[in-house]
C-alpha cells in the first residue's frame, strides 16, 4: 500500500499524463487532494482522463502539449497557473524511445527526435515551472530519467544519452534552486509495465528475457510504484532530498 499524502490546496502538473507512469502519478496526486493538470501530446486522451478524475471526486484539467516545443510548454504552465493560481509540484515525465541501433549506424533523425523530447523537453518544462516557483519561493520538481541514465546498454546510445542529460540538468538546477525553497530531483525507472515498454519489447522476446535476468525482483515494475516514488519526492517527507536520481528499478542497477 502506498502512503497517502495531504496535498489539499496544492497544484500538480504532470506531462506524458495520458497513460503509463504519468497517468498513475496524476491519479495518485488527485487521490491525495491536489488539483492536477494532465498534459500530453494526445490532448483528447488527457481530457478523457481528467474527466475520469473529476468523476471520482478529484480536481483536474487535461490539455495537449508537445514538450519539444518550448512555446507549447510555456503555454501549458501559464494555463495551469490561470486555472489554479499557483504551481506546487511537477512531474516531467513525457519521454519517447527510438529503435535500438548500432552506434555507428544510428540515424541522425532518431537522435534529434529523442533529444528534442527527452532532453530539451525536460529543460523547457523546468525552465517555465521555475519561473512560477521562483516567485512563490516554494515548489518541488521531479524529472523522469531512467535506469538508462545510470548505466549503459548496447544499441541505446542516443536514448541513454538523453537520460544521462536529465540527471545532469536535475543536479545542476537542484543545487541552484535549493536555497530558494525549491527541490528538484529525478526518478530512474527500470523496466515498467507501460504501453511504451510494451511497444519497445514487441517482437523482442530475447531482449525481455535478458532484462528479466538482470532485474533481481523477477518481474516488471508497475506504474503505481513509480508514482509512489514521485509523490514521496514531492512531499515534506523528502524535505532534505536535493538533486537525487532515485532508482525505481527492482534492483537492476544495484548488482
């Protein structure tokens, strides 16, 4: 059972919120009393999910946002503040995979696409969230890195490069903004049972078998397990935690 935090009167923004880890986190924020902004490239699906939260007694709005476009990111943050008057917590979760590739053969298009979303998207989200939190003098941001931000694996150079970059940005911005009352951390999920992972592993039975060998817990992670870590990092229980990349990976990086 995950602990339930009291986030009444606070506002949480989640990107990549229409499915997977983002949706699980948005729902958990709402269950803990926060008003939630669900942002996703699929704005229609985000709107359906916000309606579901409202039907269950929560407060939420869903909207479309391509985090690779800084103007859309700025508008997303402005919309959150216009709706609820403040921004207390953010989970910058939106991310993509690209197909595995020999490092000597990887197309530039794959590199540019994954960097635009996973690296520049997190940079833009932090930038515009910090505009608001800096004026408030408070806030908590959690960026989504990956076990690929902590280790290297064959045929993943571009993707892992972006996830390492997320940790670098998290640490640098974390030490810059800690004196201003804002905490910035990251989660590093392992192989989690989400639609993106399902697509990645489709037709890759050998890859899945290898992952399971290296995941000591012996199973895929659940989106709710990542969400629980995000809420903890945003809560007063983690008030002395700054610039951390927290593995949520079933022990993958521990051995």
